[in-house]
């Protein structure tokens, strides 16, 4: 087993305290406290249940006991004291997305990530999109229902790893997801004047949230900046570390249901988010989906040979098209002359791929006979237009932030791209479409699910001060209050022509 | 209602926070937090249950809400937020004595003590004296039984005042009582090497102790110095404030089952306790009892007229003799020549008052026909000897502490006398018997139940730093390690002769 690193959320160590004697400190707990202090763990708190077992365990262990310590706001909780070493000590990072919930299971004894996976957010039962869920949750009993749905689902997943061995859970989610997780009323989040209940959640007892894990387990949830700028972005930023960069300017771009962008470095952070519309995510296209086996992720159109080739994730039979696939598809359609720079479908060739879906023109990427479910996978005219508005909003935000700071895209050191398809994004396609500036071609770097990675990072580096300095340093720009927004946006809704 | 005093354990105040607006802080909780900060309450913590009701209460109250704040180790707990003022906000100080439990019910809205009373400690069911209870509690299920007996009994009392209105409980007790209250194993308290489980308990959630009061109520229990020097003495010291005295030397003397004595001032505190034997308390004499209606508390013997007069508490028919009565009785017997300076009964006159009880000579204070129960109230030869040993131990401790500091009794500014009969003690009788030095005649001051008063004081001045500085400043002298003890004691066991 590794020697303990002081800064993790959970530390497991064997501590030799002095035995009782007439000369030394009289009390069992204080002798152990003293021993922990010499190892760097001060301000320890013993729950009564631990104190009740302490004398026996100390003597069984000849005063050399195993302790499981949990980081709290003001010190350490002694969650376990035992003569024998613990068999399993886990922490779980949870990225509570509106569509999916990602779990990262970390083993503190082996010091390694043992599992990482996603499940569907059970809240989709109530509504596919957030607005439907917000509407549903207006009444207390409905809110409680969504809260229970969420917590029950997470408890069920945690139980798979042995609930009582889980000592820490770190959670990130957007502002609405955080409210649902905590069971807080959402009525005022999107009603003017908008006002979520709380910005920060801090470190709480896991049972306060209803998490059924180790009795003294703690839960940390990332704070929010505002209704549109939640803990998932703070978590992503925390992971990206642009707030630590000493030189140059860095973009942190989270492409999800919203376009959330932060520009800055160690000295300042300026943020903006736009209801870019969920079009960038892919998931809400009629044939769209999140990245998963069978999702079309790559599309190439050969204008000369008049052919289309695609690839799917895991090379399975196609079932849908994911976000990065959509971006490339539209870029390829444009380069082949099959859409105009305004996004209008032009059936110039491959007419067999053009069809009407409920009176709307659509372009077929995979024919029914090729797909797993035996139905065409296509993109509709309206979806393309909607996508172009979204990518326009994204570009507008990037431009606006640079203008605010007084720099140009050339001054950017790195474009960190996070989000559902952060790792898969075809930067060249995004540049072709004018979603990202051409400077991104060489300077873009995918961060994957930065939010989830940030929550995992918290388990290993629970630096509350660093997170609160991020919060303090961020200046948030409200798009709808920016007169320049519409000006820039007007020119960004189209695909740029050389 | 009084304006809030910042330093109490519970504060009730109406706080005007700004309403949500586009320009100000977005979040409900943080706006309220900001408003509380301007009133001096920083580091506030909102339980989720409070956050869940916050938006509605804020808007019902037009953002001018009532808050109930509870002092915690690192700040304030927002225990209630409501549009309407709370009807009742109570705190209870509990002095957990081995014989009786004293309750002090404080009303934080009216800023006054509303009730003060005592009940029998239900642990007497298990054993009259502490040693019997320690023996009984060796096994976990028996310990749990005593713990439950104690907590159930306290819960039952608290329920009389409306459990949910009780927001704070402060507790003091000796080391064993504190362990029983917390349900901690007592096996190593009096077994060499002696080692109680914990010195400090800090501020905890009341429910951690099983107290069934307000869901976010806190409980503070005073820390101990050692097995024989518990939280009740620290609480008493805290009340006596000798640790704040700038000039001169002060004695704090607690006369109970043990003789616990502290000498010092702002600069130092030196403490000693002796298993003086419970003889000083009166309670364990065959006809002894605690101060209560019908207890003989005053005894006068007229040597010339050969008569004895007594008074009882509340002037009721006598049933027993309390501690202060015993001291005066023995002093009067000595002055009348009815006992020798070694404590031997001398039936020189009033022969009708001398009788044999199971072959042991006894002196009758009240005859059967005068008493409520129709039985004689007497003191036995052995009890007198035992008392003299106890008073000798007390005097020895006082002398020893002065020697340690290098001062004499003349240098003492004040003898604060606390304990069961702290308010009733006949100082002249105690001086006659050589229990207190003659300097005490003019300088003794009764503190009553200093332990209970100290617990009450905590509710109003929860100064954790002050208490921990008391703990740090105390040097504890172990009697049985003092070679001088037996030397001084040898001369102190007798009644001094002019």
C-alpha cells in the first residue's frame, strides 16, 4: 500500500499512539490525536460511535491502530479505528449530467481508479430536457420525487461497490442538477428575478443527501456561479487548471446543452454561457445520440466519386449519430456543396440520400438496410439550421470574450474543449463551420469529460481554497445584456466562405 | 424581545436580506449569508432541510426573515428560517451528578432562566455509588443500558418543555458521568493504567447523543482533566472565574463525593482531588441525605442546659441529616465534649441520645417520635471517624496546594466553596473541625451548585477558547504520588485543639 498523501479526501494509515501511563496524556482519544498530529493530521473529530470502540481496538492493536480519515471543512473526521487494516476504502466521483450520470470509482488503498462508467439519468423519465423537469418539479412533492429518483439511482449504483466501503462522494452538476441532487426548490432558477437557492454546498455528511454509504462518509458538491453556470463547469475548470496558468490566455470551452466558455489564466477568469441550444450536443437530433457503440462519429463525403463513408463507435452497426459526427457531417455536406453557407440542403447529387420526413427535407447518412434497428439515420433541414445557430452562438461567445479582454484569437495559448464530445470533436470540421476560429486548428486540446475528471480530481486534491478562489476570480458576462452579442451573432450564423 | 447578544449559544434575530435582482448576488442563501455577516455572524452553515424551505420563507417574509442561529465549533448553524418569529427558543443546562441531575431551562427569547430543578439520577437503580455502576457497566450491553437510562431520563425531562423548542443543551458531569452520558466504555477509567476514552467532547449534534430535541440542536459537554477531575469541576471553575483573577490567590473547593480543589488565578491553576470519601457529602451516612425538605441542616448543643436543637429544611418533620448538618453536628458534639478530638463518642451527658446500632455506638439527633418516618435519626461512631478522615483529606489538599505554590492560607483572597452543600456549609463549624483553615472564616464564599451554574453560563457565554485555556493552564497533582500527603494527613485526621 502507498504511504498516505496528506491532501486526499480519504487517508488510510496505521498510527502508533503511546500506551496509557501515569506520566503521559491520560486519555485514549487524545493520545491518538497527538499521534495523528505528528503525522500532519490536526483538528481531528471522533464521532461517538468511533470513540465507543476506541479503547478495545487500541488495546487489541497494542496501540498501533488503523485509521480512516476523511477531509472535512475544518479538519479530519476519524471515520474508522480498527486493529486490522480496512479491506476496501473507496471514493466515488459523480458527474450528474442532465442526460447521463458518470461514475468514477477510486480505490484509496490501491491509489487507483478502479472503474469509470455512465448510466442514463433516471430523471429522463420525468422529461427529456431540463425545462420539462423544471416545470414538473414546481410542486414540492414532485421535486421530492425527482430528488428521490436521483438519489435512489445513485445509491443503487454505489451499492454495487459495497456501500459501507464508500467513504467519500464528490458531485458536480449544473445548477439545476445540483438542486435536484440536494432536493432544493427550483422554482426561482429560471423565473425572473432568477435566484437559485444556494451557490455552495460545501462538505456535508453524505447521509444529509440521503446517500446510504459509510455512516460517516462525506459528500462534496461543486459550487455554482449562476443559473446557467453550474458546478459542472467549475469542476471542469478545476480539472483544466487554466486558473493556474501563469502566462498567456486560455479558453475553457464546454460544449453541452449550453455553450459555457471561460477565458483567462491565474490572474483573471471571464466567463460566459449561452443557451446555445442543445443542437451542439447531438443528443436531441431526431437521430442524434450521445457517444456510444453504434453511434456514427466520423463522416466523409467524396465529391468526385459521389460517395459517403461513415464510421461508428466500436465499429458496430449504426443506430444514431453523435455530436462529433454531426459536426463533421455538416462540414462535409458544406464542402461537397450539398448545403449552402446558410445551411440550406442542396440535393445536387446523391439524390437517393435526400428524402422528406414529415414534409421536411432530410439527408440520410445511413440507410435502413445498414442500421441495427432497420431505420434510416438522417439529419433534417431544421436540425442543420438549428445547429448553425448554436455554432454561431459559440463563436459569438468566443469573440465577445476576446473583445472584453482586448485580445485576439492569436493570443490564445490553448483551446481546452470539454463536454460530451470534448475528446471526439473534429476540430477541422468545427473550424470549417465557423464554430471555432482557425487558430484552434493547432491549439485545441480535448479534455474529455472535464466535469467528471474534476470531481475525481477533488477526491485526490480536495483544495477548497483553490475552488473558492476560482469562484471569486470569475467575472460572469450575461449574454443577453451584451449589445455586441447580436452584432457578432448576426455574422456568425452562417458557414464562413473563403 | 432583547436585541441579540452575539456571544450566546443561541441567537434569534430578524434579518433583512436584499431581494434577488440582476445586479446583486444571485443566490438566496448567499444573500442571507451576506446580511447575517453584516450583523456579525460569519461562517454560517445551512442544513439542507433549512435550504429547502428558504426560498418560500424569504418571499413570504419579503426577505426579512427570522433566523435561529446556533453556535458551533467553527461558526453558526442556521437552525430555523421563518417568515414568522419563533414562539419559544430554549436552551437547557444539565448538571449530571452521580446522585442528582440538575436542570436549568433558559429562555433565549425572554433572556431569562425560566426553571431550575433537580431530579434523582436514574442510574441509582443500578447502584448507589459510582464504583458499583462502573462494575456493572463493564460489559457493553450493560453500559448501553446505563447510557439509555440516562438519556431516556433526560429526554423525558426535556419533553416537558417542548422538545422541538430546545436548541441547545450544555452538560457537565464528572468523568464517569460524562462517559455514561456519551455511552463510552468505562473499563479503563479506574483500572491501572487509568485511561478514560476522551478528554473533550466539544460541540456535537444533540442527536449524536440520542437527545430527541430540535433536529439541528447542539450539545456541548465540558471536558475533563483526568479520571478524578471531571467536566463538572471545569464547569464550576468556569463559573467561579478564578482563572480570570488578576491579583492574589483563590481557592475553588468542590465538596462532593471527592474533594476537588483548585488554587490559582489568571496566571496559573493547580488542582488536586482526593477520594476524600463520600463522608463529606452526608448522602451516604446511614441517616444522611442530600439537602431536601426534612433534612436536618442546623444543630446546636447547649452544654450548660444539656439540650440539643435542630432545624430542618423547610421546617418539615425530620427525615435525615444533610451534609452541612453533619458538619455542624460533629462540631457541636466536639465543643460540648461529647466526642474526643479523635472522634470517639463520649456519653458524658444526654445519655438518652446514645444508643447501640448493631453493636456500634451512635448518637441520636432526632428521636423516632419527632421524625416523619418514626425512626431515630442518628450518627454512628464509625461515621464520625470516617468523616474526620475525609475532612483531614480536604485540609491536607488545601495545605499541600499552598505548599506547592509557596504561599500560606493568609495569602488567599477567597475560598470559593461549591458542591452539594456549597451554599449551606457552616464555615465556622468546618473551621472548628479543622476541615477549612481559620482564614476561611472571613474569606469563604458559597457558590452553590457551581457546576450547574457553569453549564448555564456556557449557554450565555460559549467561550470555547476560555475553557480550553483553563484546561491548558491546570497542573494536576496526584495525591498518591505526593510524599508530603501522608505527613500532612497524619496531623489532619483529628479535630484541632486550641
